[in-house]
C-alpha cells in the first residue's frame, strides 16, 4: 500500500486538477508532472534527479499588451522569471518570489486574483558543475504588474529586463512552448473588454 500523500503533494495536485491542456503536448506534460508529484515526496527539492518541479511566471501589464522577459545571465537567453523552490513547497509562491527577486517589481499580483496554473512545460537543463543534466517540470503562472514601476534586475541570474510586445514572445524566447504561451495570451486578450484580439 502506497504511503499517504503529504500536504505539499496534494497542494500541487489541486493546482494541476484545474489545468485544461492546450493540445497533446501540454496534456503529456500534465500527466508527467502529476505522476511525478504523486511518486516523489521531494518533488520540490533541487537535488532530486532526474528532475524536479519548478515555478515560473509570465508577467504582463494589466492590458496584456506587454510581457516582461529577462535575459538569463548564464544561459544568455530571454526567459520568463522563475526558478527553484526555496522552502515554499508551493510552485505558485516560488513563481511569485522569483518574479519579485528577478525584476524588483512590488506591484506583482496573480492574474484574476488567484494562483492558477497558466501553462505547463517540461524541458532539459544542461549539466553545470557537479549537477548533471536534468529536467525542470515547470508550473507557470500569470502575473500582472505596473509597467511604469522601475525595473531592478536581481544580482543573480538576470542580466537584463525588458517589456516586450506579447506578439514578440516566439521571436524572443527560444523554447518550443513560446507559441503556445502566445496563443493563450491571445485567447485571454480576446475576452477582455473591447475584445483585444491578435492583429
């Protein structure tokens, strides 16, 4: 008989229950992450191999016209803020903390007023130092912030920060899921007052 799941495992599973995948690829990510969290009590621990759960954030202005991206100091790629759990055992809290640390923004809030998974992704991370290549099972959340607030890149991984048009996401970001994220933002924009849809 399998041991009962810990509260922190159940918390993630509740977040995943509400996810409606945007296609087969994301459905596969959902199954993998859900199965992993059920089987691995240390899903949140950065030393857990061959992978672990991370939390990240797509930060948008209130009109969803612009997205905040950072150029990662080590990877030299434009990415959304995010990273490893630091004791929260809650990917939503991790995503919010990472966004604050990496941008300096204090006006951050969950879109719609509650923490809900916006996107899921599983991607490979290259070996670095003693850490072998591994996977990040990433839960991504949608946050809003005031674009007039000054940006203050964190001293760690953020080399540069920029607000970019939501339409530029696939051009800026090298990841395979960039167009999926862009399409999700377009769908939300179409539901805003005035029906802001893709140009």
